[in-house]
C-alpha cells in the first residue's frame, strides 16, 4: 500500500522534508546564539550606565582604544572647551530622524591632553550642508563635564564612509587618531557623549541613552524555527496517511466495480432462458 513512496513525486517530497528539518534546527540555533549575544550586550550597557562616574583619565589614554566593557561608562573631566578647533560631524540624525550635525569640541584637560566631546545634535542650515553651521557656544573657562565614554567610529562598525574633500571643519567619523593629527595634540582614545551640564536653550540636543536591543525577538524566532522543524515530519506523516487512505478507497472502489459487473452481464441472458422454459 505504501509503494507510492517510491514514486518521483514522493521521493522529492521526502528529500525536501529531510533538508528542511536540519536547516530549520540550525536557523533556530543561530537565532538562539543571537539572543545570547544581544542579551550579553544589553547587560554590558546596563552595567556601564549603572556604574559610578570615574575620571576619564582612568579609562582613556592617547592611542588606547575604548574596550567593550568601558563603552557607555559614565566619566567626568575637568578642563576647558577649545571652540577654535571645533568641528561638526555630517549626516547625523536626532530622535525625530531629522538630519543635521553632531558638534565635536576638543576639551583641554588640566594636564594639556585633549578629550573629544560630542556636545550633541544641531539642525543643518540648508540641504547642501556645505557651510559651517551656527553652533551654540559651550560654557567658558574651567568646568567639569560628565558623559558616556564611546569608542572611535570606524567605517566597518558604522557603515559610514569617511569621505574626502569635505567642506572646511566638517568630518564624517569621530576618530581620535585623525583628530590627534589635525590638532597636533595628545588626544585620548575614543570620545565622550556629553550628558552634563545641560546646554543653554536646550541646544545642542543631547544624545539619547543607548537603546536596548530586542533580544526577546531572537528568542521567539528560535522557538518558531524549532516548531517548524517539528511540524515538517508531522506534516509528512499526515500527507502519507492521507495518500494511503485515498489509494485504499480507490482500490476498494475498483474491486467493488469488478465484482458487480459479471452479475450485471448474466442478468440479461437469464431472462430469455426463463421465457423459453416449458
């Protein structure tokens, strides 16, 4: 009754099912790995934001990269802003997805080293973004600032191309090594996204807190793929049983038709015999 499984159609169906099951199991495992990675990153961010502020000199130094564990750590710095060497970072958006600039201002520490400070977002003056925008001035003199420590931006990590030939005092990526060359100074690795003190008039707009990655979505996808993997063999069995039942009904119908046909043939011949009987 199950010899139909050797037909071309059913061989193909079976092979597809055999391929789908391990593929879906692998996809579920991959999504679970992504869930673990995102959960770990979310925990790192939460731990960094909850940690007590420390002086930036403890975590950053010229030529040193900001590590994964140091990212988003709240740091403090004492010094003064140097607006003469201030630049803006092109094509940055705010919380409303409006395109503008980030304001990057060197902050000269008491020992003469320089910390790059992203003071926040300002709107672009026009669609061309060729002229240096009007930038609100930071506080003058010696102050203490607070912010989140961030690693240098790269094309590989951000997907932003570091274009050449930009208008004067405009850059694409915040990179401490490039800024050290431009400034001719000892620049601490990475930069700080300033959170305090608050700017006058609310500009530049402070950068928002880093959002949590949706790790739960990856967990749901993993469970979904594994359910699909379990459903494939179940569906295959259901299809096989239905096909077997249909073939059994068809075979039974042919048998019934074959058994009733001789009786129908004999009936007409029997009538004349009875008619001519004495």
